[in-house]
C-alpha cells in the first residue's frame, strides 16, 4: 500500500521576488500534479536573519530547527540556489551545514539553479551534486538550470524551460513511485 509522500523544497534565493523561488514553485507544482504529496516550501531568504550568524545547531531558533527536521524527513528533496560566481550561495551551504551528515542517505534530491547566463549551467553538476553526494543522497540525473532571460516578471516565460521542468518531473516519477510503495520503517519493540 502506498503512503503519502513528503516533498520538501528549499529555495536558496535570498530576496523576494525571486527567480529561484519561481523555478522551485514550478517544479513543485509539476511534481504534485504528477504525484499527490504533502509539500513544504522553505525559503531561505526568510530564515537567514535567524541562522546566518549561528554556528551550532543547538543554538538555532525553533523555526529553523523545524525547517531542518523537515529536510531530514523528506521523501524527496527539491533544492535550488541562485548561482553567483560559479557556485551556490554561502548561506545556502550554511543552512545545509546544520543538517546531520547521515540524515539524507538515499533520499532522492532534484537539483535546480538559476543564474544570469548559460556560463553557470554546470554548477548543478560541479557544485550542487557534490554537496549532496557528501550526504550520500540520491541526486536525480536530470537537474534544471534557468537563466534570467527565461523569466518575465519573476515567472517562467520560456517554453524551453517549461520543457526541462516537465522532463525533470517525468524522470522523478519512477523514484516517487518507488518511495511511495516502500514500507515506512517502524522501530522494532523489544519484548520484556
């Protein structure tokens, strides 16, 4: 029997409006249209003032701790960052530095990024993928990169980008299907 999946999306954009947030919302809509799921959208721009200068997880406020717990309990993680000078933002990395190093083992992760030009397109494979490989997460093979010119008024306006989003969703479906039909682990009870 299938259980309801939990898809957690992390938008690394630090301001609103945000092209990165628009891309995340389009991907999240595509995923939930294809496979009904519980969703949680985490906007780092709203949380940064609460964790930007914190160095230890035990010092995080409850709202940021809950966001991390949601990330660590996701059935599928969707992450996106704007790309600056060839990499994700430092605050995006700082947020994931708080995640427990074993919390994302085998969790499917759909990678996405936005940038000013096509020059940054490889950041998905050269920056984001290694970060989530450290966590031993299962990064999905199709990521979505979008340039500024593919948005109009902070909304997806490019048919080519819509096609890339649709392909990423289509390729994520078998993983979602498998996760939905995997029995939820129940802790064993020791008999006294």
